[in-house]
């Protein structure tokens, strides 16, 4: 008879949530096993049992952030209109950041890598989706589209970061309209260059 599980997926998810919040608000020094365990209402031994170490916990936060981000991007349908698909990816990027701001900050602002064996950001599946969408718009090889994709990534990242920092005024609809207008206008200029 197998041993009963002491720690379940719900606790694992809660620990990732708590850690992402501590990391995004206080940086890596704010992430201690004891503090995370206390915030999650569990023991330090549970953290070690589920993740192995503090460093593995931090890598798991980043990996979870990229997993959630990838799910948002994967929800964008692949249609016959590459420009619409690219715009939809930009909307999904923003939606992901607003849905999981602590994970977003852990992934990008704090730059916690998802593990030593993880590829660099421009080889992550989440970036490759963007690069390939840009290649479809430009009707070029994916490798040739990479500089344009990096420019678009910088654009949407900057817009989302401004919004998460509270620097874009207005209600949600106003901020969404600003995002769409800026991403559309500057994005077209980047792709035309």
C-alpha cells in the first residue's frame, strides 16, 4: 500500500503564490523558507518536501509563471490573418500579466530563471510563439523575424510594466484602450522598419 501524500498540489500552488508575491514585492532577500511557510500556513519541512531547497522553490516560481504565461498565449487562435493573430498575442500578454502580476514580476522584473537547464528567454516557448507570429506577418524566416519580435516584446513589456506600476491612469477600459492604441501604432512602425 503506497504511503499517503502529506503535501498536495493545492499546498504546492499556495506556496508558489506566496513566494511569487514575496519575491515581487521584496526581492529575493524576502524569500526565506520559514517566511514562505508561515505565510502559506504550513511548515518549513513542507516547503523542503515539495521543492527541495529555497533555490528550487525560486526556480519553480519562475517556471510556474512561464507555464501560466504560455497558457494565455496558447489560448490565442491561429487564423488566416497573421496581423490579427499578432494583435491577439499582445492582448494575451497583457491579460496574463494582469492576471498574475506577482508571477510576471518574478519572471521579468526579478529575472528569476526557471532553472539552470532552462533555455534563455529568447528560446523559451513563450518567445518563440511571438517570433513565429512576427515571421508570419513579415513573411520571412523565424530567425530573420527575431529582432522585430524582440522590439515588440520590449514594447508590450514596457506598456504592461507601466500599467502594473500604476502609472497609466484611468479605469480598466481606458488602460486597455491606451495599450491597444500604443501597441498598434508603435508595433506597426517597428514592423515597417
